[in-house]
C-alpha cells in the first residue's frame, strides 16, 4: 500500500467513524449517515460502504442498494463540483438546454460526463421544485434559480477558480417564497404556538369536532375528511403513533410544499403538534425532498428555537404534553 493510499484509507475510516458516532451507530439513520459521509469524502467508495455497513451492523448489500437507489448518492466519483440542470418542461421552455451547453463549453466537459481533471460534472435531474423561478440547477445539491447567460458565466468562473461552495455569492442561492394571493388561510397573523394552546384547551375530541365542522379534507385527490383520518389513526392499536409531514412533492411543476415550509414554517409545525395531540403520537417527522436541501438547516434551527420556546419537547407549554419533530432529508428519489 502506498503512502497516499494509506492516508486515503485513514481519512475514510476517520470520516465514517465521526458520522457514525454523531448518529449513535444507528442503522435507522442510514440516509443521514450516507449523506454526511458523502459530503465529507465526495463520494461513496466500496471501502466507505463497507465501513458504514460494519458500523451500523447491517448487511453490506443493504447499504449498497440504498446508496444506488437514490440519485443524489453516488458510488463513482463525479467531480468536485456536481452540477445538475432541472430537466422539467418549464425549465426547457426557459432555455435550460442552451444554458447547460454554455456551461459545458466553459468547463470543457460533455453533458453526462466528468471533466478530465475531475473538477466538475454536468448532467440533468428531474424537477427541482423551482419552476416559478427557473431555469434552475443544483450545484452539489444546492439550488440556484433564475439562470441566465450571466449567471452561467459566474458559476463557470467560480468552478474554474475552485472557490469553495460556501464562499460563493449568497445571492446565487436565494430562493423566493412568492405567495401571490395569501387569502384567509395564509394571510392571518397567527403567532407560533397559538394554535397549539387552543388545541390543548379544547382537547382531542373537541379538535376532531372542529375539523369535522370545518369540513377540512386531504389534498391527495380523494378528498377524504381529515377528522375521519385522524379518528382512524387515534383508534389504531399499538402504542407508537407518528405524524409525518410529507414534503417530498415530486410532480413536475409543483412547489407548494417548498413555499409553505419557507414562508409558513410555524403553521406546519403547529399543525403537526396538534395532530400528535389528537392521535396520541409523541414523534413527528418532516420528510424533506433532497432538492429542497437549502431549507434543511433553517428548519432544524427553527426546531431548536421552538424547543427553547416550549413549543416542542417533553413539556409543551407547561402542560406535560410531549411531542418532538425531526427533519429527514431525502436524496433525489
């Protein structure tokens, strides 16, 4: 083994162990572990996958298959900068193909390939949820919208200069909420925690009666009554109930979850807490699609602040009601 290979192997072991310790060697947190290790090492090599599998006590094939299923995990090196253009029809109509060709020319790489110096790769991905401010792309899975020839040249200059992504101009990564008509539901001035306090005063049964009276329904297509769904969940056998905020919208042209999470974060989190109160749950998860990674840190920070405010945790608003929320980030499913 050469000295360089030896250093690389040591770095891999150290990086994997740091992440495993952070997550308690818990195999149920495999998505978090794979993402954080890849962020550190650049890709998931065979040695890395073996180390992760051993560390979480799972078959290597299980870890390998997870890494290969999600498009934002990669088991081959894809360059220091991985640039994925949204291939949604709205982005195409706004000129994404020409912009991708421009960037490929500047970087000296063919679309779908890695540059000879391993600096960059350029390819396409599915809808990034930025259809209202496209064309858009992901650079190392961070979203950049409103692409034009000038922005493409700026990105090329930064890549060629090997500027770390954290040092890129912040305005490149700005994503607007853009609610055009807020109306009653999104226009009301409701302080964080107010809905929880009201639900705690009412109790689960009266909350269910209010849901039925309001005729609140799901948006999945069937128009099922929310009160009926919650009653069925509440009556389901077993101790452990969970609340899932599903922000994995992947339909081309859809971005409502992105807007709601970025502009009305507390309304969503309050709603999850109320659902936990009614359904007997103590744990909630926000499943955030990988394309919305730019929302991850701010959501986690908001959860920390809500715990400090008594709006999450073991004793919500001093009532003894316990409920907490965790953000789980997808990886381009």
